[in-house]
């Protein structure tokens, strides 16, 4: 089921069929407050009022024209302006294929640099997302180029890839804030752990390494997971090392395990919610279904409603 949903996530034909349908829009609202930035900012305000800081991301991938990459970067600059105007505790999370990674390295470095520089001026921070394995080398390359001159940028690494232990060591040497996640794409067993149990174990091993290394600066390392068992193991390990509850962050997606997000925040743990917005939600939404096929029930309910 997981790999069928992940294959379906890449179908442009299916995306066109589904996007305009009202049942699909209803179902997507569970994970997406709305398609425009104002809906995302309103959700960030509501979460701020419950002491949960946020990250915002514009959905969309694989841009092939320089002009499109510039427009995406312009949009992120505008989001940073609005975050600053409202004084929100909201950072950005960005996919490099949206900033022209498929166009050229230079275009992507240029657009990411514009955003990171503006974020720096506003005292804000940008996390670079990690996409399918074919993009890992180029993503790290662009990230290093921009990180060379700014320190308010970090990167996401995926625990399902065998290579991640090595990448993590390289990045720790640069004192980079890292968000560790399990990984959301369809990868072959040649390069990624096929069994969830092994991914979970590798996640915990890498988490221990991050926590032992200590915080990289003002922005702590983050664990992007909703897995309660894994979160508990991380908390126990951190407490055993005498780390305060906010020395690291647990990051979750908008709409998933909301009670856990509020409970963690109320207990004083570092927690942050990633809010997505934008019209290109189909591939992203299918990846959320693939993570938990039981979510298909919500889609079915929305269809019958
Ligand atoms: P896991 O799959 O182990 O499930 C544990 C529990 O969490 C489930 O039992 C369920 O209760 C809940 N849950 C998990 N997913 C759910 C869903 N979709 N709907 C409802 N409940 C769900 N990936 C990537 O490749 N590159 C990236 O840059 C990022 N960035 C990112 C940022 C943040 C903040 C998060 C939280 C996640 C990502 N991911 C990502 C996605 C990540 O790789 C992974 O696919 C998902 O987080 C699912 O794995 P978990 O560890 O959360 O839960």
C-alpha cells in the first residue's frame, strides 16, 4: 500500500483529476489549513497562542525554469515579511527543487541565499528539506555553499538512508543544526533500510549522536517524528545526559497527533509544528497517506459526505 501510494504521488494525471474535487480539498484540510499563506499564518497564530512555535512551507516541487524559482523565492521573502510584521515564532522549511535545483546549482544557490539573507536580517532561520535520494548530493552541495556565509540555515537528514550516518558526521563538523526524519520517499533497499524497525533503530542511533554532540548554537537540533515510542526514548536519553527539555525540538506536521504537540509544549519540551500551504498539495498529501494508509478512511469519509 505504501509504495502504491508513493507511486501515485508522482502521477501528474492523478493530481489533475483530484485537485479540483471538493471531497479531496475537504480531506486535505486535515493536514493543510488552506491553500493561501494567510491560512497558514492564521494557523501559526493559533498555535503560538498555545505556546507551539511553527515552521511554514510552500508546497510544490521540481521547478524547471529560472523564473519560476525566482517567483518561489519572492513568495518566501513575502512570507518572511509577514512573519516579522506579526512577530510570529515561525521559521521556514524549504525544498530546493522549488528553488531551481533542477535548473542549475547557481540558480538554486542564488535563490536560497536571497531567502537566508532576508531571514538573517529578521533574526529568523531556514531549514532545508531533504527530498528523494537522487537529490541528496546536490542538496548538500547547495546547502554548504550558502551555509559558508550564513549560520541561520540548517538541513534535514533522513534516517532510512544508509549514507546518513556519514553525512551527519560531516555536518556536525560544521556545527550545523540538523532536523532528523525517517524519510518519506520510495527508495530501493540498495540505499535505504527497507524495514521500518531498522529505520526506527537507525533514527534512535543518529538521535543519540546528535544529542551527544550538543546544541549547534541558537537553533537546536530537531527530531521530525510523530512516533511516541521513539520520542520517549529520545527524551529518556536526553534526560540521562542531563540535557534540559528545550535543548532539542520535536517537530510534527500540522494536524497530526495534535494532542501530543500541545502536551509536549505544556510540559516544557521544545516542540514545533510544520504548517504547509499552497496549491500543489497532491504529491505531498499522498506521501502523508503513504505514511499511514489508515488516513485513506478520512478520504473515503470526505468522499461520501
Ligand atoms: P511513523 O510513520 O513511525 O508513525 C508513528 C505514528 O505517528 C503513527 O502511528 C501515527 O500515529 C502518527 N503518524 C505518522 N504519520 C502520520 C500521518 N501521515 N497521518 C496520521 N498519523 C501519522 N521527510 C523527508 O523525506 N524529507 C523532509 O524534509 C521531511 N521533513 C519533515 C519535517 C517534519 C517536521 C516532519 C514531522 C516530517 C518530515 N518528513 C520529511 C516526513 C518523515 O520523513 C516521515 O515520513 C513522517 O514523519 C512519518 O514518520 P514518523 O516518524 O512521523 O511516524
